[in-house]
């Protein structure tokens, strides 16, 4: 029996009962498409989270006093008071060779901006030093950042984000214009390039100004809220963290290093943890989707068992005129494989198209390996679940098959 003839007979077996075959192919299609789409969702979610973390700077440490969260400080017995002197000490090349920069940060709350007849309250008003901008991967779209000289001379200058530009200047640059910040005049010297949203935080809804000026006008000269530390390289960030801890423990005379009164958020470790978690999540989604492939495979077995039963007399006639067991086995395996391949190809098409649309707020990103994985699994499923019905057909005795009613 030649290959083309085997395919022709297998195709005839599939098209004899179009509804039953169509439902079986549909089951396999759903299984393959589910694997591709769910892995794409997991992959897209993973990359979105990593992108958000990277937008904050992956080579960054955030030092905060215990109890400080989201711009609010809780005075606890174990909390230290961070100062600008701490930030300066962390930039010592002899004590912290793996630290590139350390920026003191104060956050002013409830700040009202006014330009002309327009007023606006940004979600974040940060007093800091120029190194903060590069540490957090901000870029300038227009103008220039404020300088160390601006910080030293307490100049009232500011750099603003794209959301603030839209609200105050109707999309115009705003560079060189004067705005009122809680009644005080500040000159806009730079506009940040858009970074978009980071989870619930809009990275474009921000104003940055010299830390000295913000303390003069808005927050007063109390403890700073945090220190942003940029490491010399991602590979030495853990070493930088150890150096920061040692310097602060010595400066604040910390005796209990288990409760130092401050905490350090390592953005690099956060990215690694996120990547690991996302990988597990994606794998889990793929495994859940694989269950539907098993269901589709069981559908192939079901249709083949029914087909063998319905065509028992046909099998008997073929054997009576000289068909060998291997011929019958090949015929029914080909039929099972053909059903799986059609379902697999259709599933790949549906899965790739379905992954072009946003799902649950996530932009899916198709992983090439998932296409080959899902299609290969569909083919193997057809072979596996088609083997038993094909073997059953091949072992039928011609006389018994011919007697079958």
C-alpha cells in the first residue's frame, strides 16, 4: 500500500463523518491554541513587570528608614534618621568603591503648581541631586537637568515630567517658563522624556528640584526620606549593598545589626526574583493549557475507537484480500495523525492570531518555542492516542471481522 493511497483512505475515513471529525479537530485546536496563548500571556506579563522594574533602574539601591513607605514616615523606636550627610558619606571611594552615586531624596506632599490661570497637583514632587535622574534611568526630552551648583546655591529650578507638561503647558515645552510652587517661583529648566506608568505609579507625573531648595520652600530641614544609591555596575550591586550597610551602621552607631533601623531595597535582586516568579507562572500556565491537549488527544482515541468499530467489516475485507497487519495499523495511525495535524495547524493559527490582542490588561508576546511545542505535542498526542485503536484494528481476525454486524 503506497503512501498516497494510505493518505487517501485516511482522508476518506475522516470525511465520512464530518461532524464527529470536526468536533475532534476542534478539541485539538483549542488545546494547541490554549498552550500558545497562555504562554504568550505569561511571557508578556513577565516582560511587562521586568520593564517596569528596569524603568526604575536595575543598578539601584533604595535606602529607607524603617517604617518609611510611599512618602510617609512612621517614627518607630528602631528607626534611624537619614541625613544628607549619610548620602555624602556613601560616595566615599575608599569606603564604598562599588558605589557610583548617592542621592538624598525628600518628597513634598500636597504641592500645588500654578502657571498662568492653570493649577495642578503632581503625584510626586522630589527634592534631590542631579545623580538621581540618571540613577532612575530618566532622559531629558528638552532643556537640561539642574546641576550640583543649583543644589549648592539653593536655586529655584525644576525638571518636570510629561504629564505635568500636558497639564500646565498644554503640550508645549515649558522650558524657560516660571511656575509657582506653593506660591514660590521656580524656573523650568528641563522636561523629562516619557517613561509611562509603573504599576499604580505614573512616572511622568513628577517634578524634580534641588533638595536644598525643596527643604527651603516646602519640607523644612528635617531628616531626608530616602537615599538612592547607584552601583558602579549591576554585577557589583550586592557588594555595594554591603558597603552601604556597613557605612550607615557605623555612622549611626548601630549595635544590633539584625535591626539596623533602616532597610535597603535592591532593585537588581527584585528583578531576579520577579524573573524567577514570572518563569514559574508562565510554566504553570503552559501546564494548565497542556491539560486541554490531553483532552483533545482522548478525543482522537474516542473517534478512532468508534471508527474501528464501524469499519470492522471493511477491515475484514481488506485482510481477506491480502492486507497485512502493518497495512491496517498504518492506515488507522495515519488517520489519527491526520486529525491531530489538522487540529494542530488550525490551533497554531488561532493561537498566533489570538495573541495579537490584549488579554486581561496584558499584551501577550508569542514565544516561538511554544508554537513548535504545542504543534509537536499535538502530533505526538495523535500518535499516542491513536496507537491503541490502530493496534486493535490490526489484530482483528478476518473471519470474525467479516461476521461482524
